């Protein structure tokens, strides 16, 4: 027994409950990142590029907006049944996600990609309960002083999942495909199926080993407040997700979504102030610590995912590592995050002081992000390691202490709703952070790609699909195939131009990317005009020599450019004929016609020789262009991510500024108290 607790819970029950909660938190955190590296393969198989964003948006929408609902429900009806409900819904959604598209198009649900979006929404609906209720259970079982140590461990679990999620997703996608006779299970499906055994184990432990804890008081559910929470958050998240991608930020649709979110928020505040049992008790915000810590959690989560989420993109595109290797390369950040998270929890458990740790973490995070702004196209893995390690040290305390401070500030009979508010602000912050950082990155890439990436003849490589940045930018075979395809198309145009297709000639002459050596033979009438002029000059010179008599004949017989047939004809002209102008005029006409008749053959031969030189030059140019594109993409992405992090420093600095104002309150010695900390 633990004397500091009012609950009669054995040590064995505590250990088993904590183990189950650790698995639940791992599932919740892991599923936010594990899908990212599998998405290109999913899109390829389900043919759903246009719905790429909705797979993530559907999950984030339902998981975020359901958080306050679960917090309130767990306060009213108890933690255990609500946690069981959340795990069951999450597992059902996971199984259905893995089955998306297996049976073709389905009535109502549509094709495989639409099925995945719907089932991800269902999965997110269950995920909303996992972390919220888990942290509320810990608040019921342990006093804040002891809770700091546990939150350190669970915060590191969240950090671990955030970092290893892309690694696991990449591993299953690359190596998880299984064949059973004629039936094949694609590797990406295991990204969802992996939740089932872990979730089943956690569910068993919760059902049969987790104590009931304190009973909820029942009561009414604030359904209108719940609807307004959903409408407010959904409108905001949809606006942030679709803005700058599907629609312009100042488009009527995006402005309408933001306006709807603002109006819904205003109505929600009015309704909650008058509800008998509000889903979010507004009086909690009258507690300074709760108010400031909730804001701090929001801003710090923006900084956390905004910084961490784009590091794998840098590693894959700029450093050229695989999805799996990028997960391994994030180990320095993960390890230091875990160390600082657990360490800060233990220090708080021993000293009861948390503010200096939160401020120190904010300072280290600022230093880490400042160091990351110095990355470039040639930054080595070793150079990146210490920057990530420093950033991880700064992020660790944030994973541990915000929930602790919020729970300590709230009345114990509203721990569930206070915890849900903490998680709600964290998830909204994460979503907003990713949207803002993504906007920063998109704007930077729009400026940097044209500067550094050479354009293909007939195309524009600067318009990269960011969802497939790795496959389009770093796959050498794909780049080479695109280059050769583009150059082959351009060669066919050049070939038509040298074969006197006037539309092709105009296209080649107008292409600023083609060298002058290719264009020069096509100018001023092209090869035919030049050849015709040369033949005219040649015939005039020949006629002049013929009129010069036998002396001219002798010079023509020594001319290396005159054909043997014509020399033979000259040699056969009798000597007396050279004194007869009519005969010589007839011979001159005959020779002129013979020379001019060779024009087509000369033009064709010259065109063939020129095309052979163009083809050889294009082959050499293709290799250089592939290398230039690879290098240009690396430089552009490195510069863009560095610019993104420079702009993100304002968010990180704001997070540190907010932390400075969090009051230092004594941590309660017992898990239950009916008084709020002011």
C-alpha cells in the first residue's frame, strides 16, 4: 500500500496498471508518426494521391476534438470504462485501416483510399481517449510529487514513439510484405496491424488487472458544448490543413473556415459559462497556473513537432538516407529527450520544484534550434548528431512537466477534464505547428528550388510534389529516367527541326535552355539555305573556270572538292571545244545542274552529322544534369529547412517566454484534494 494515497490499491495492481498505461500511451503516440513513411506506398497501391492529406487530417480531427469529451466522461463515469471504450474503438479502427482496399470498392465507403480515410477517422476517435484517460488514471493513483517521476517515464515513451515511428513504419513498408499462397499482405498494412497484439495485451490488463479507482459521479453530458468543441476544432484544423495547399490562405473557403471556428468558439464560451456541467469548466482558466501552463503546452507542442517532424525530410532528401536509416539517425535526439524527460521527472519528485527545469529546457531548446539553423547541404551525420542531441535535451522537460503542473493546479474532482485540456492543447498545438512549419517550408522551397535546381528542357523540376520529396528528388534512377525522357522528347523536336519542320524550328530557336551550337545551324533558313548558297558560289566559280578555257580546266582537275565523275567529264572534252563558247556554255549549264542536284543529299548528310553531334552532346549533358539536379535539390532543401527553422525560432522563443510566467506552486502530497491551487 501507499500511505499517501486514499485509494486501496496494491503494489502489484499499480505495476500492472502502469504497464498497461505505458502500452496505451505508446500506441497513441506511435500512431501519429508511424504512418508517415508508409504513405507513399499506400498511395501507390490505393491510387489516392489527391486524398493524401486527408489520411492524416481525419485522424487528427477526430482524435483532437474527442479529447475534451473523454476527459469529461471519465470524470463522470469513471476512468476504467472510458479507457476500455477508447482502446476497443482504436483497435477496431486499426484493423479496418489495415483492411482498406482489400475487398475493392465498397458501397457507401467507396474505394480503398476513401475507406482508409474513414477508418483513420474511427481510429482517431478511439485514440482521443488513450493518452487523456491514461494521464488522468495516474493522477488518481499518485500524488503530484510522485507523479513527476512517472510523467518523466511516460513523456519519454511519447518522445520515443515520435522518433522511432518513422523507422518502424519504414521497416514494415520495406520488409513486411508476406505471401500466403496466392494471397499477399502488403507491408504497409502491418503499420496498422501491429497495434492489435499490443492493444489486446493492454486491454486484457486493463479489464482484469486495473482497479476501478474512484467512481465517477454520473451526471449530465454537455452535448451542445461537445458539438461546439467539434465544430470549433474541426473548422480550425481544416483551415490549417487545406490553407496554402488546396486553397489559397485568403480564399473564401479558408477564411470561411476560420470565421466559423471563431464564431463557434465565441458561442462555446457563452454556452460553457451557463451549462450546469460544462465539458470544459471555464473557471479552470481563472487559475493562473492552469491558464499559463495550458498556453505553454500549446506553444511548446508547436515547437516540438514543428522541429522534429521535418528532420527526417532533411535526412532523406539532403543526406540521402532511407526512411529506416533516418529513424536510426534520430537516436541522438531520442536518447537525450528520454534522459532529460526522466531526469527532470526524478528531480521534481525529489525536490518538488519544476519551474527552473522548464525554463532550462526552454533555453536548451532555443539553443538547439539555433544550432539546427546552421545545417546545410554538406552537413555530416556527426555534425547533425550534436545539434539533435542538444534539441532533445531541451524538449525532454516539456514532455514531462506541463501535464504535471496543470493537474497540480486543477481541483482533484476535475483532474480528467484538466488532463484532457492539457492533451487537447498539446494536440492542437502540434497540428498548428506542423501547419505553420509546413507553410514556412513551402514558401522557402518556392524561392529556393528555382535558384538551385536546373530546369529540364520542356519541363520545370522546381515544381516538386513535397509528399514524394524523397522518391522524386533522391532516387537517382527516377531522376535519370526523367532526364532521359525529357531529353529524348527534346531530341525528337530537334530532329524534326533539322529535317525542316518549321514549327519544330521555331520551338527550338525559342528554347532558352538549348545551347547556341544547336540553334546556329537552324537560323537564317537553316542548313538548306546555307548549302544552297554554298552550291551557288561553287557553281559560279566553276562556270568562271570553264570560261577561262584550258587553264581553268587544269585548275578544276586539281580541285579536291570536285567529284571524280565531273573530272572525268572535263578530261573528255576535246581541246577544240574550249574555243567554242556555245559548247562551253552548254557544259557549264550541265555542271551547274549536276552540282545543284546534290543539294538534298548534302543537306541530309549535314543534318545527320549535326544530329549525331547533338545526340552525343545530350548524352554527356544528361549525366551532368542528373548530378546537378541531385546537388541542386539538396542545396535547395537544406536552405529551405534552415530558413524554416530560422522563422520557427519565434515560436520557440514564445514558448520560453510563456514558461517564464508559470508560477512555482507546491506539489500536493496526496492524489486527492478538493481545493484548487491558486
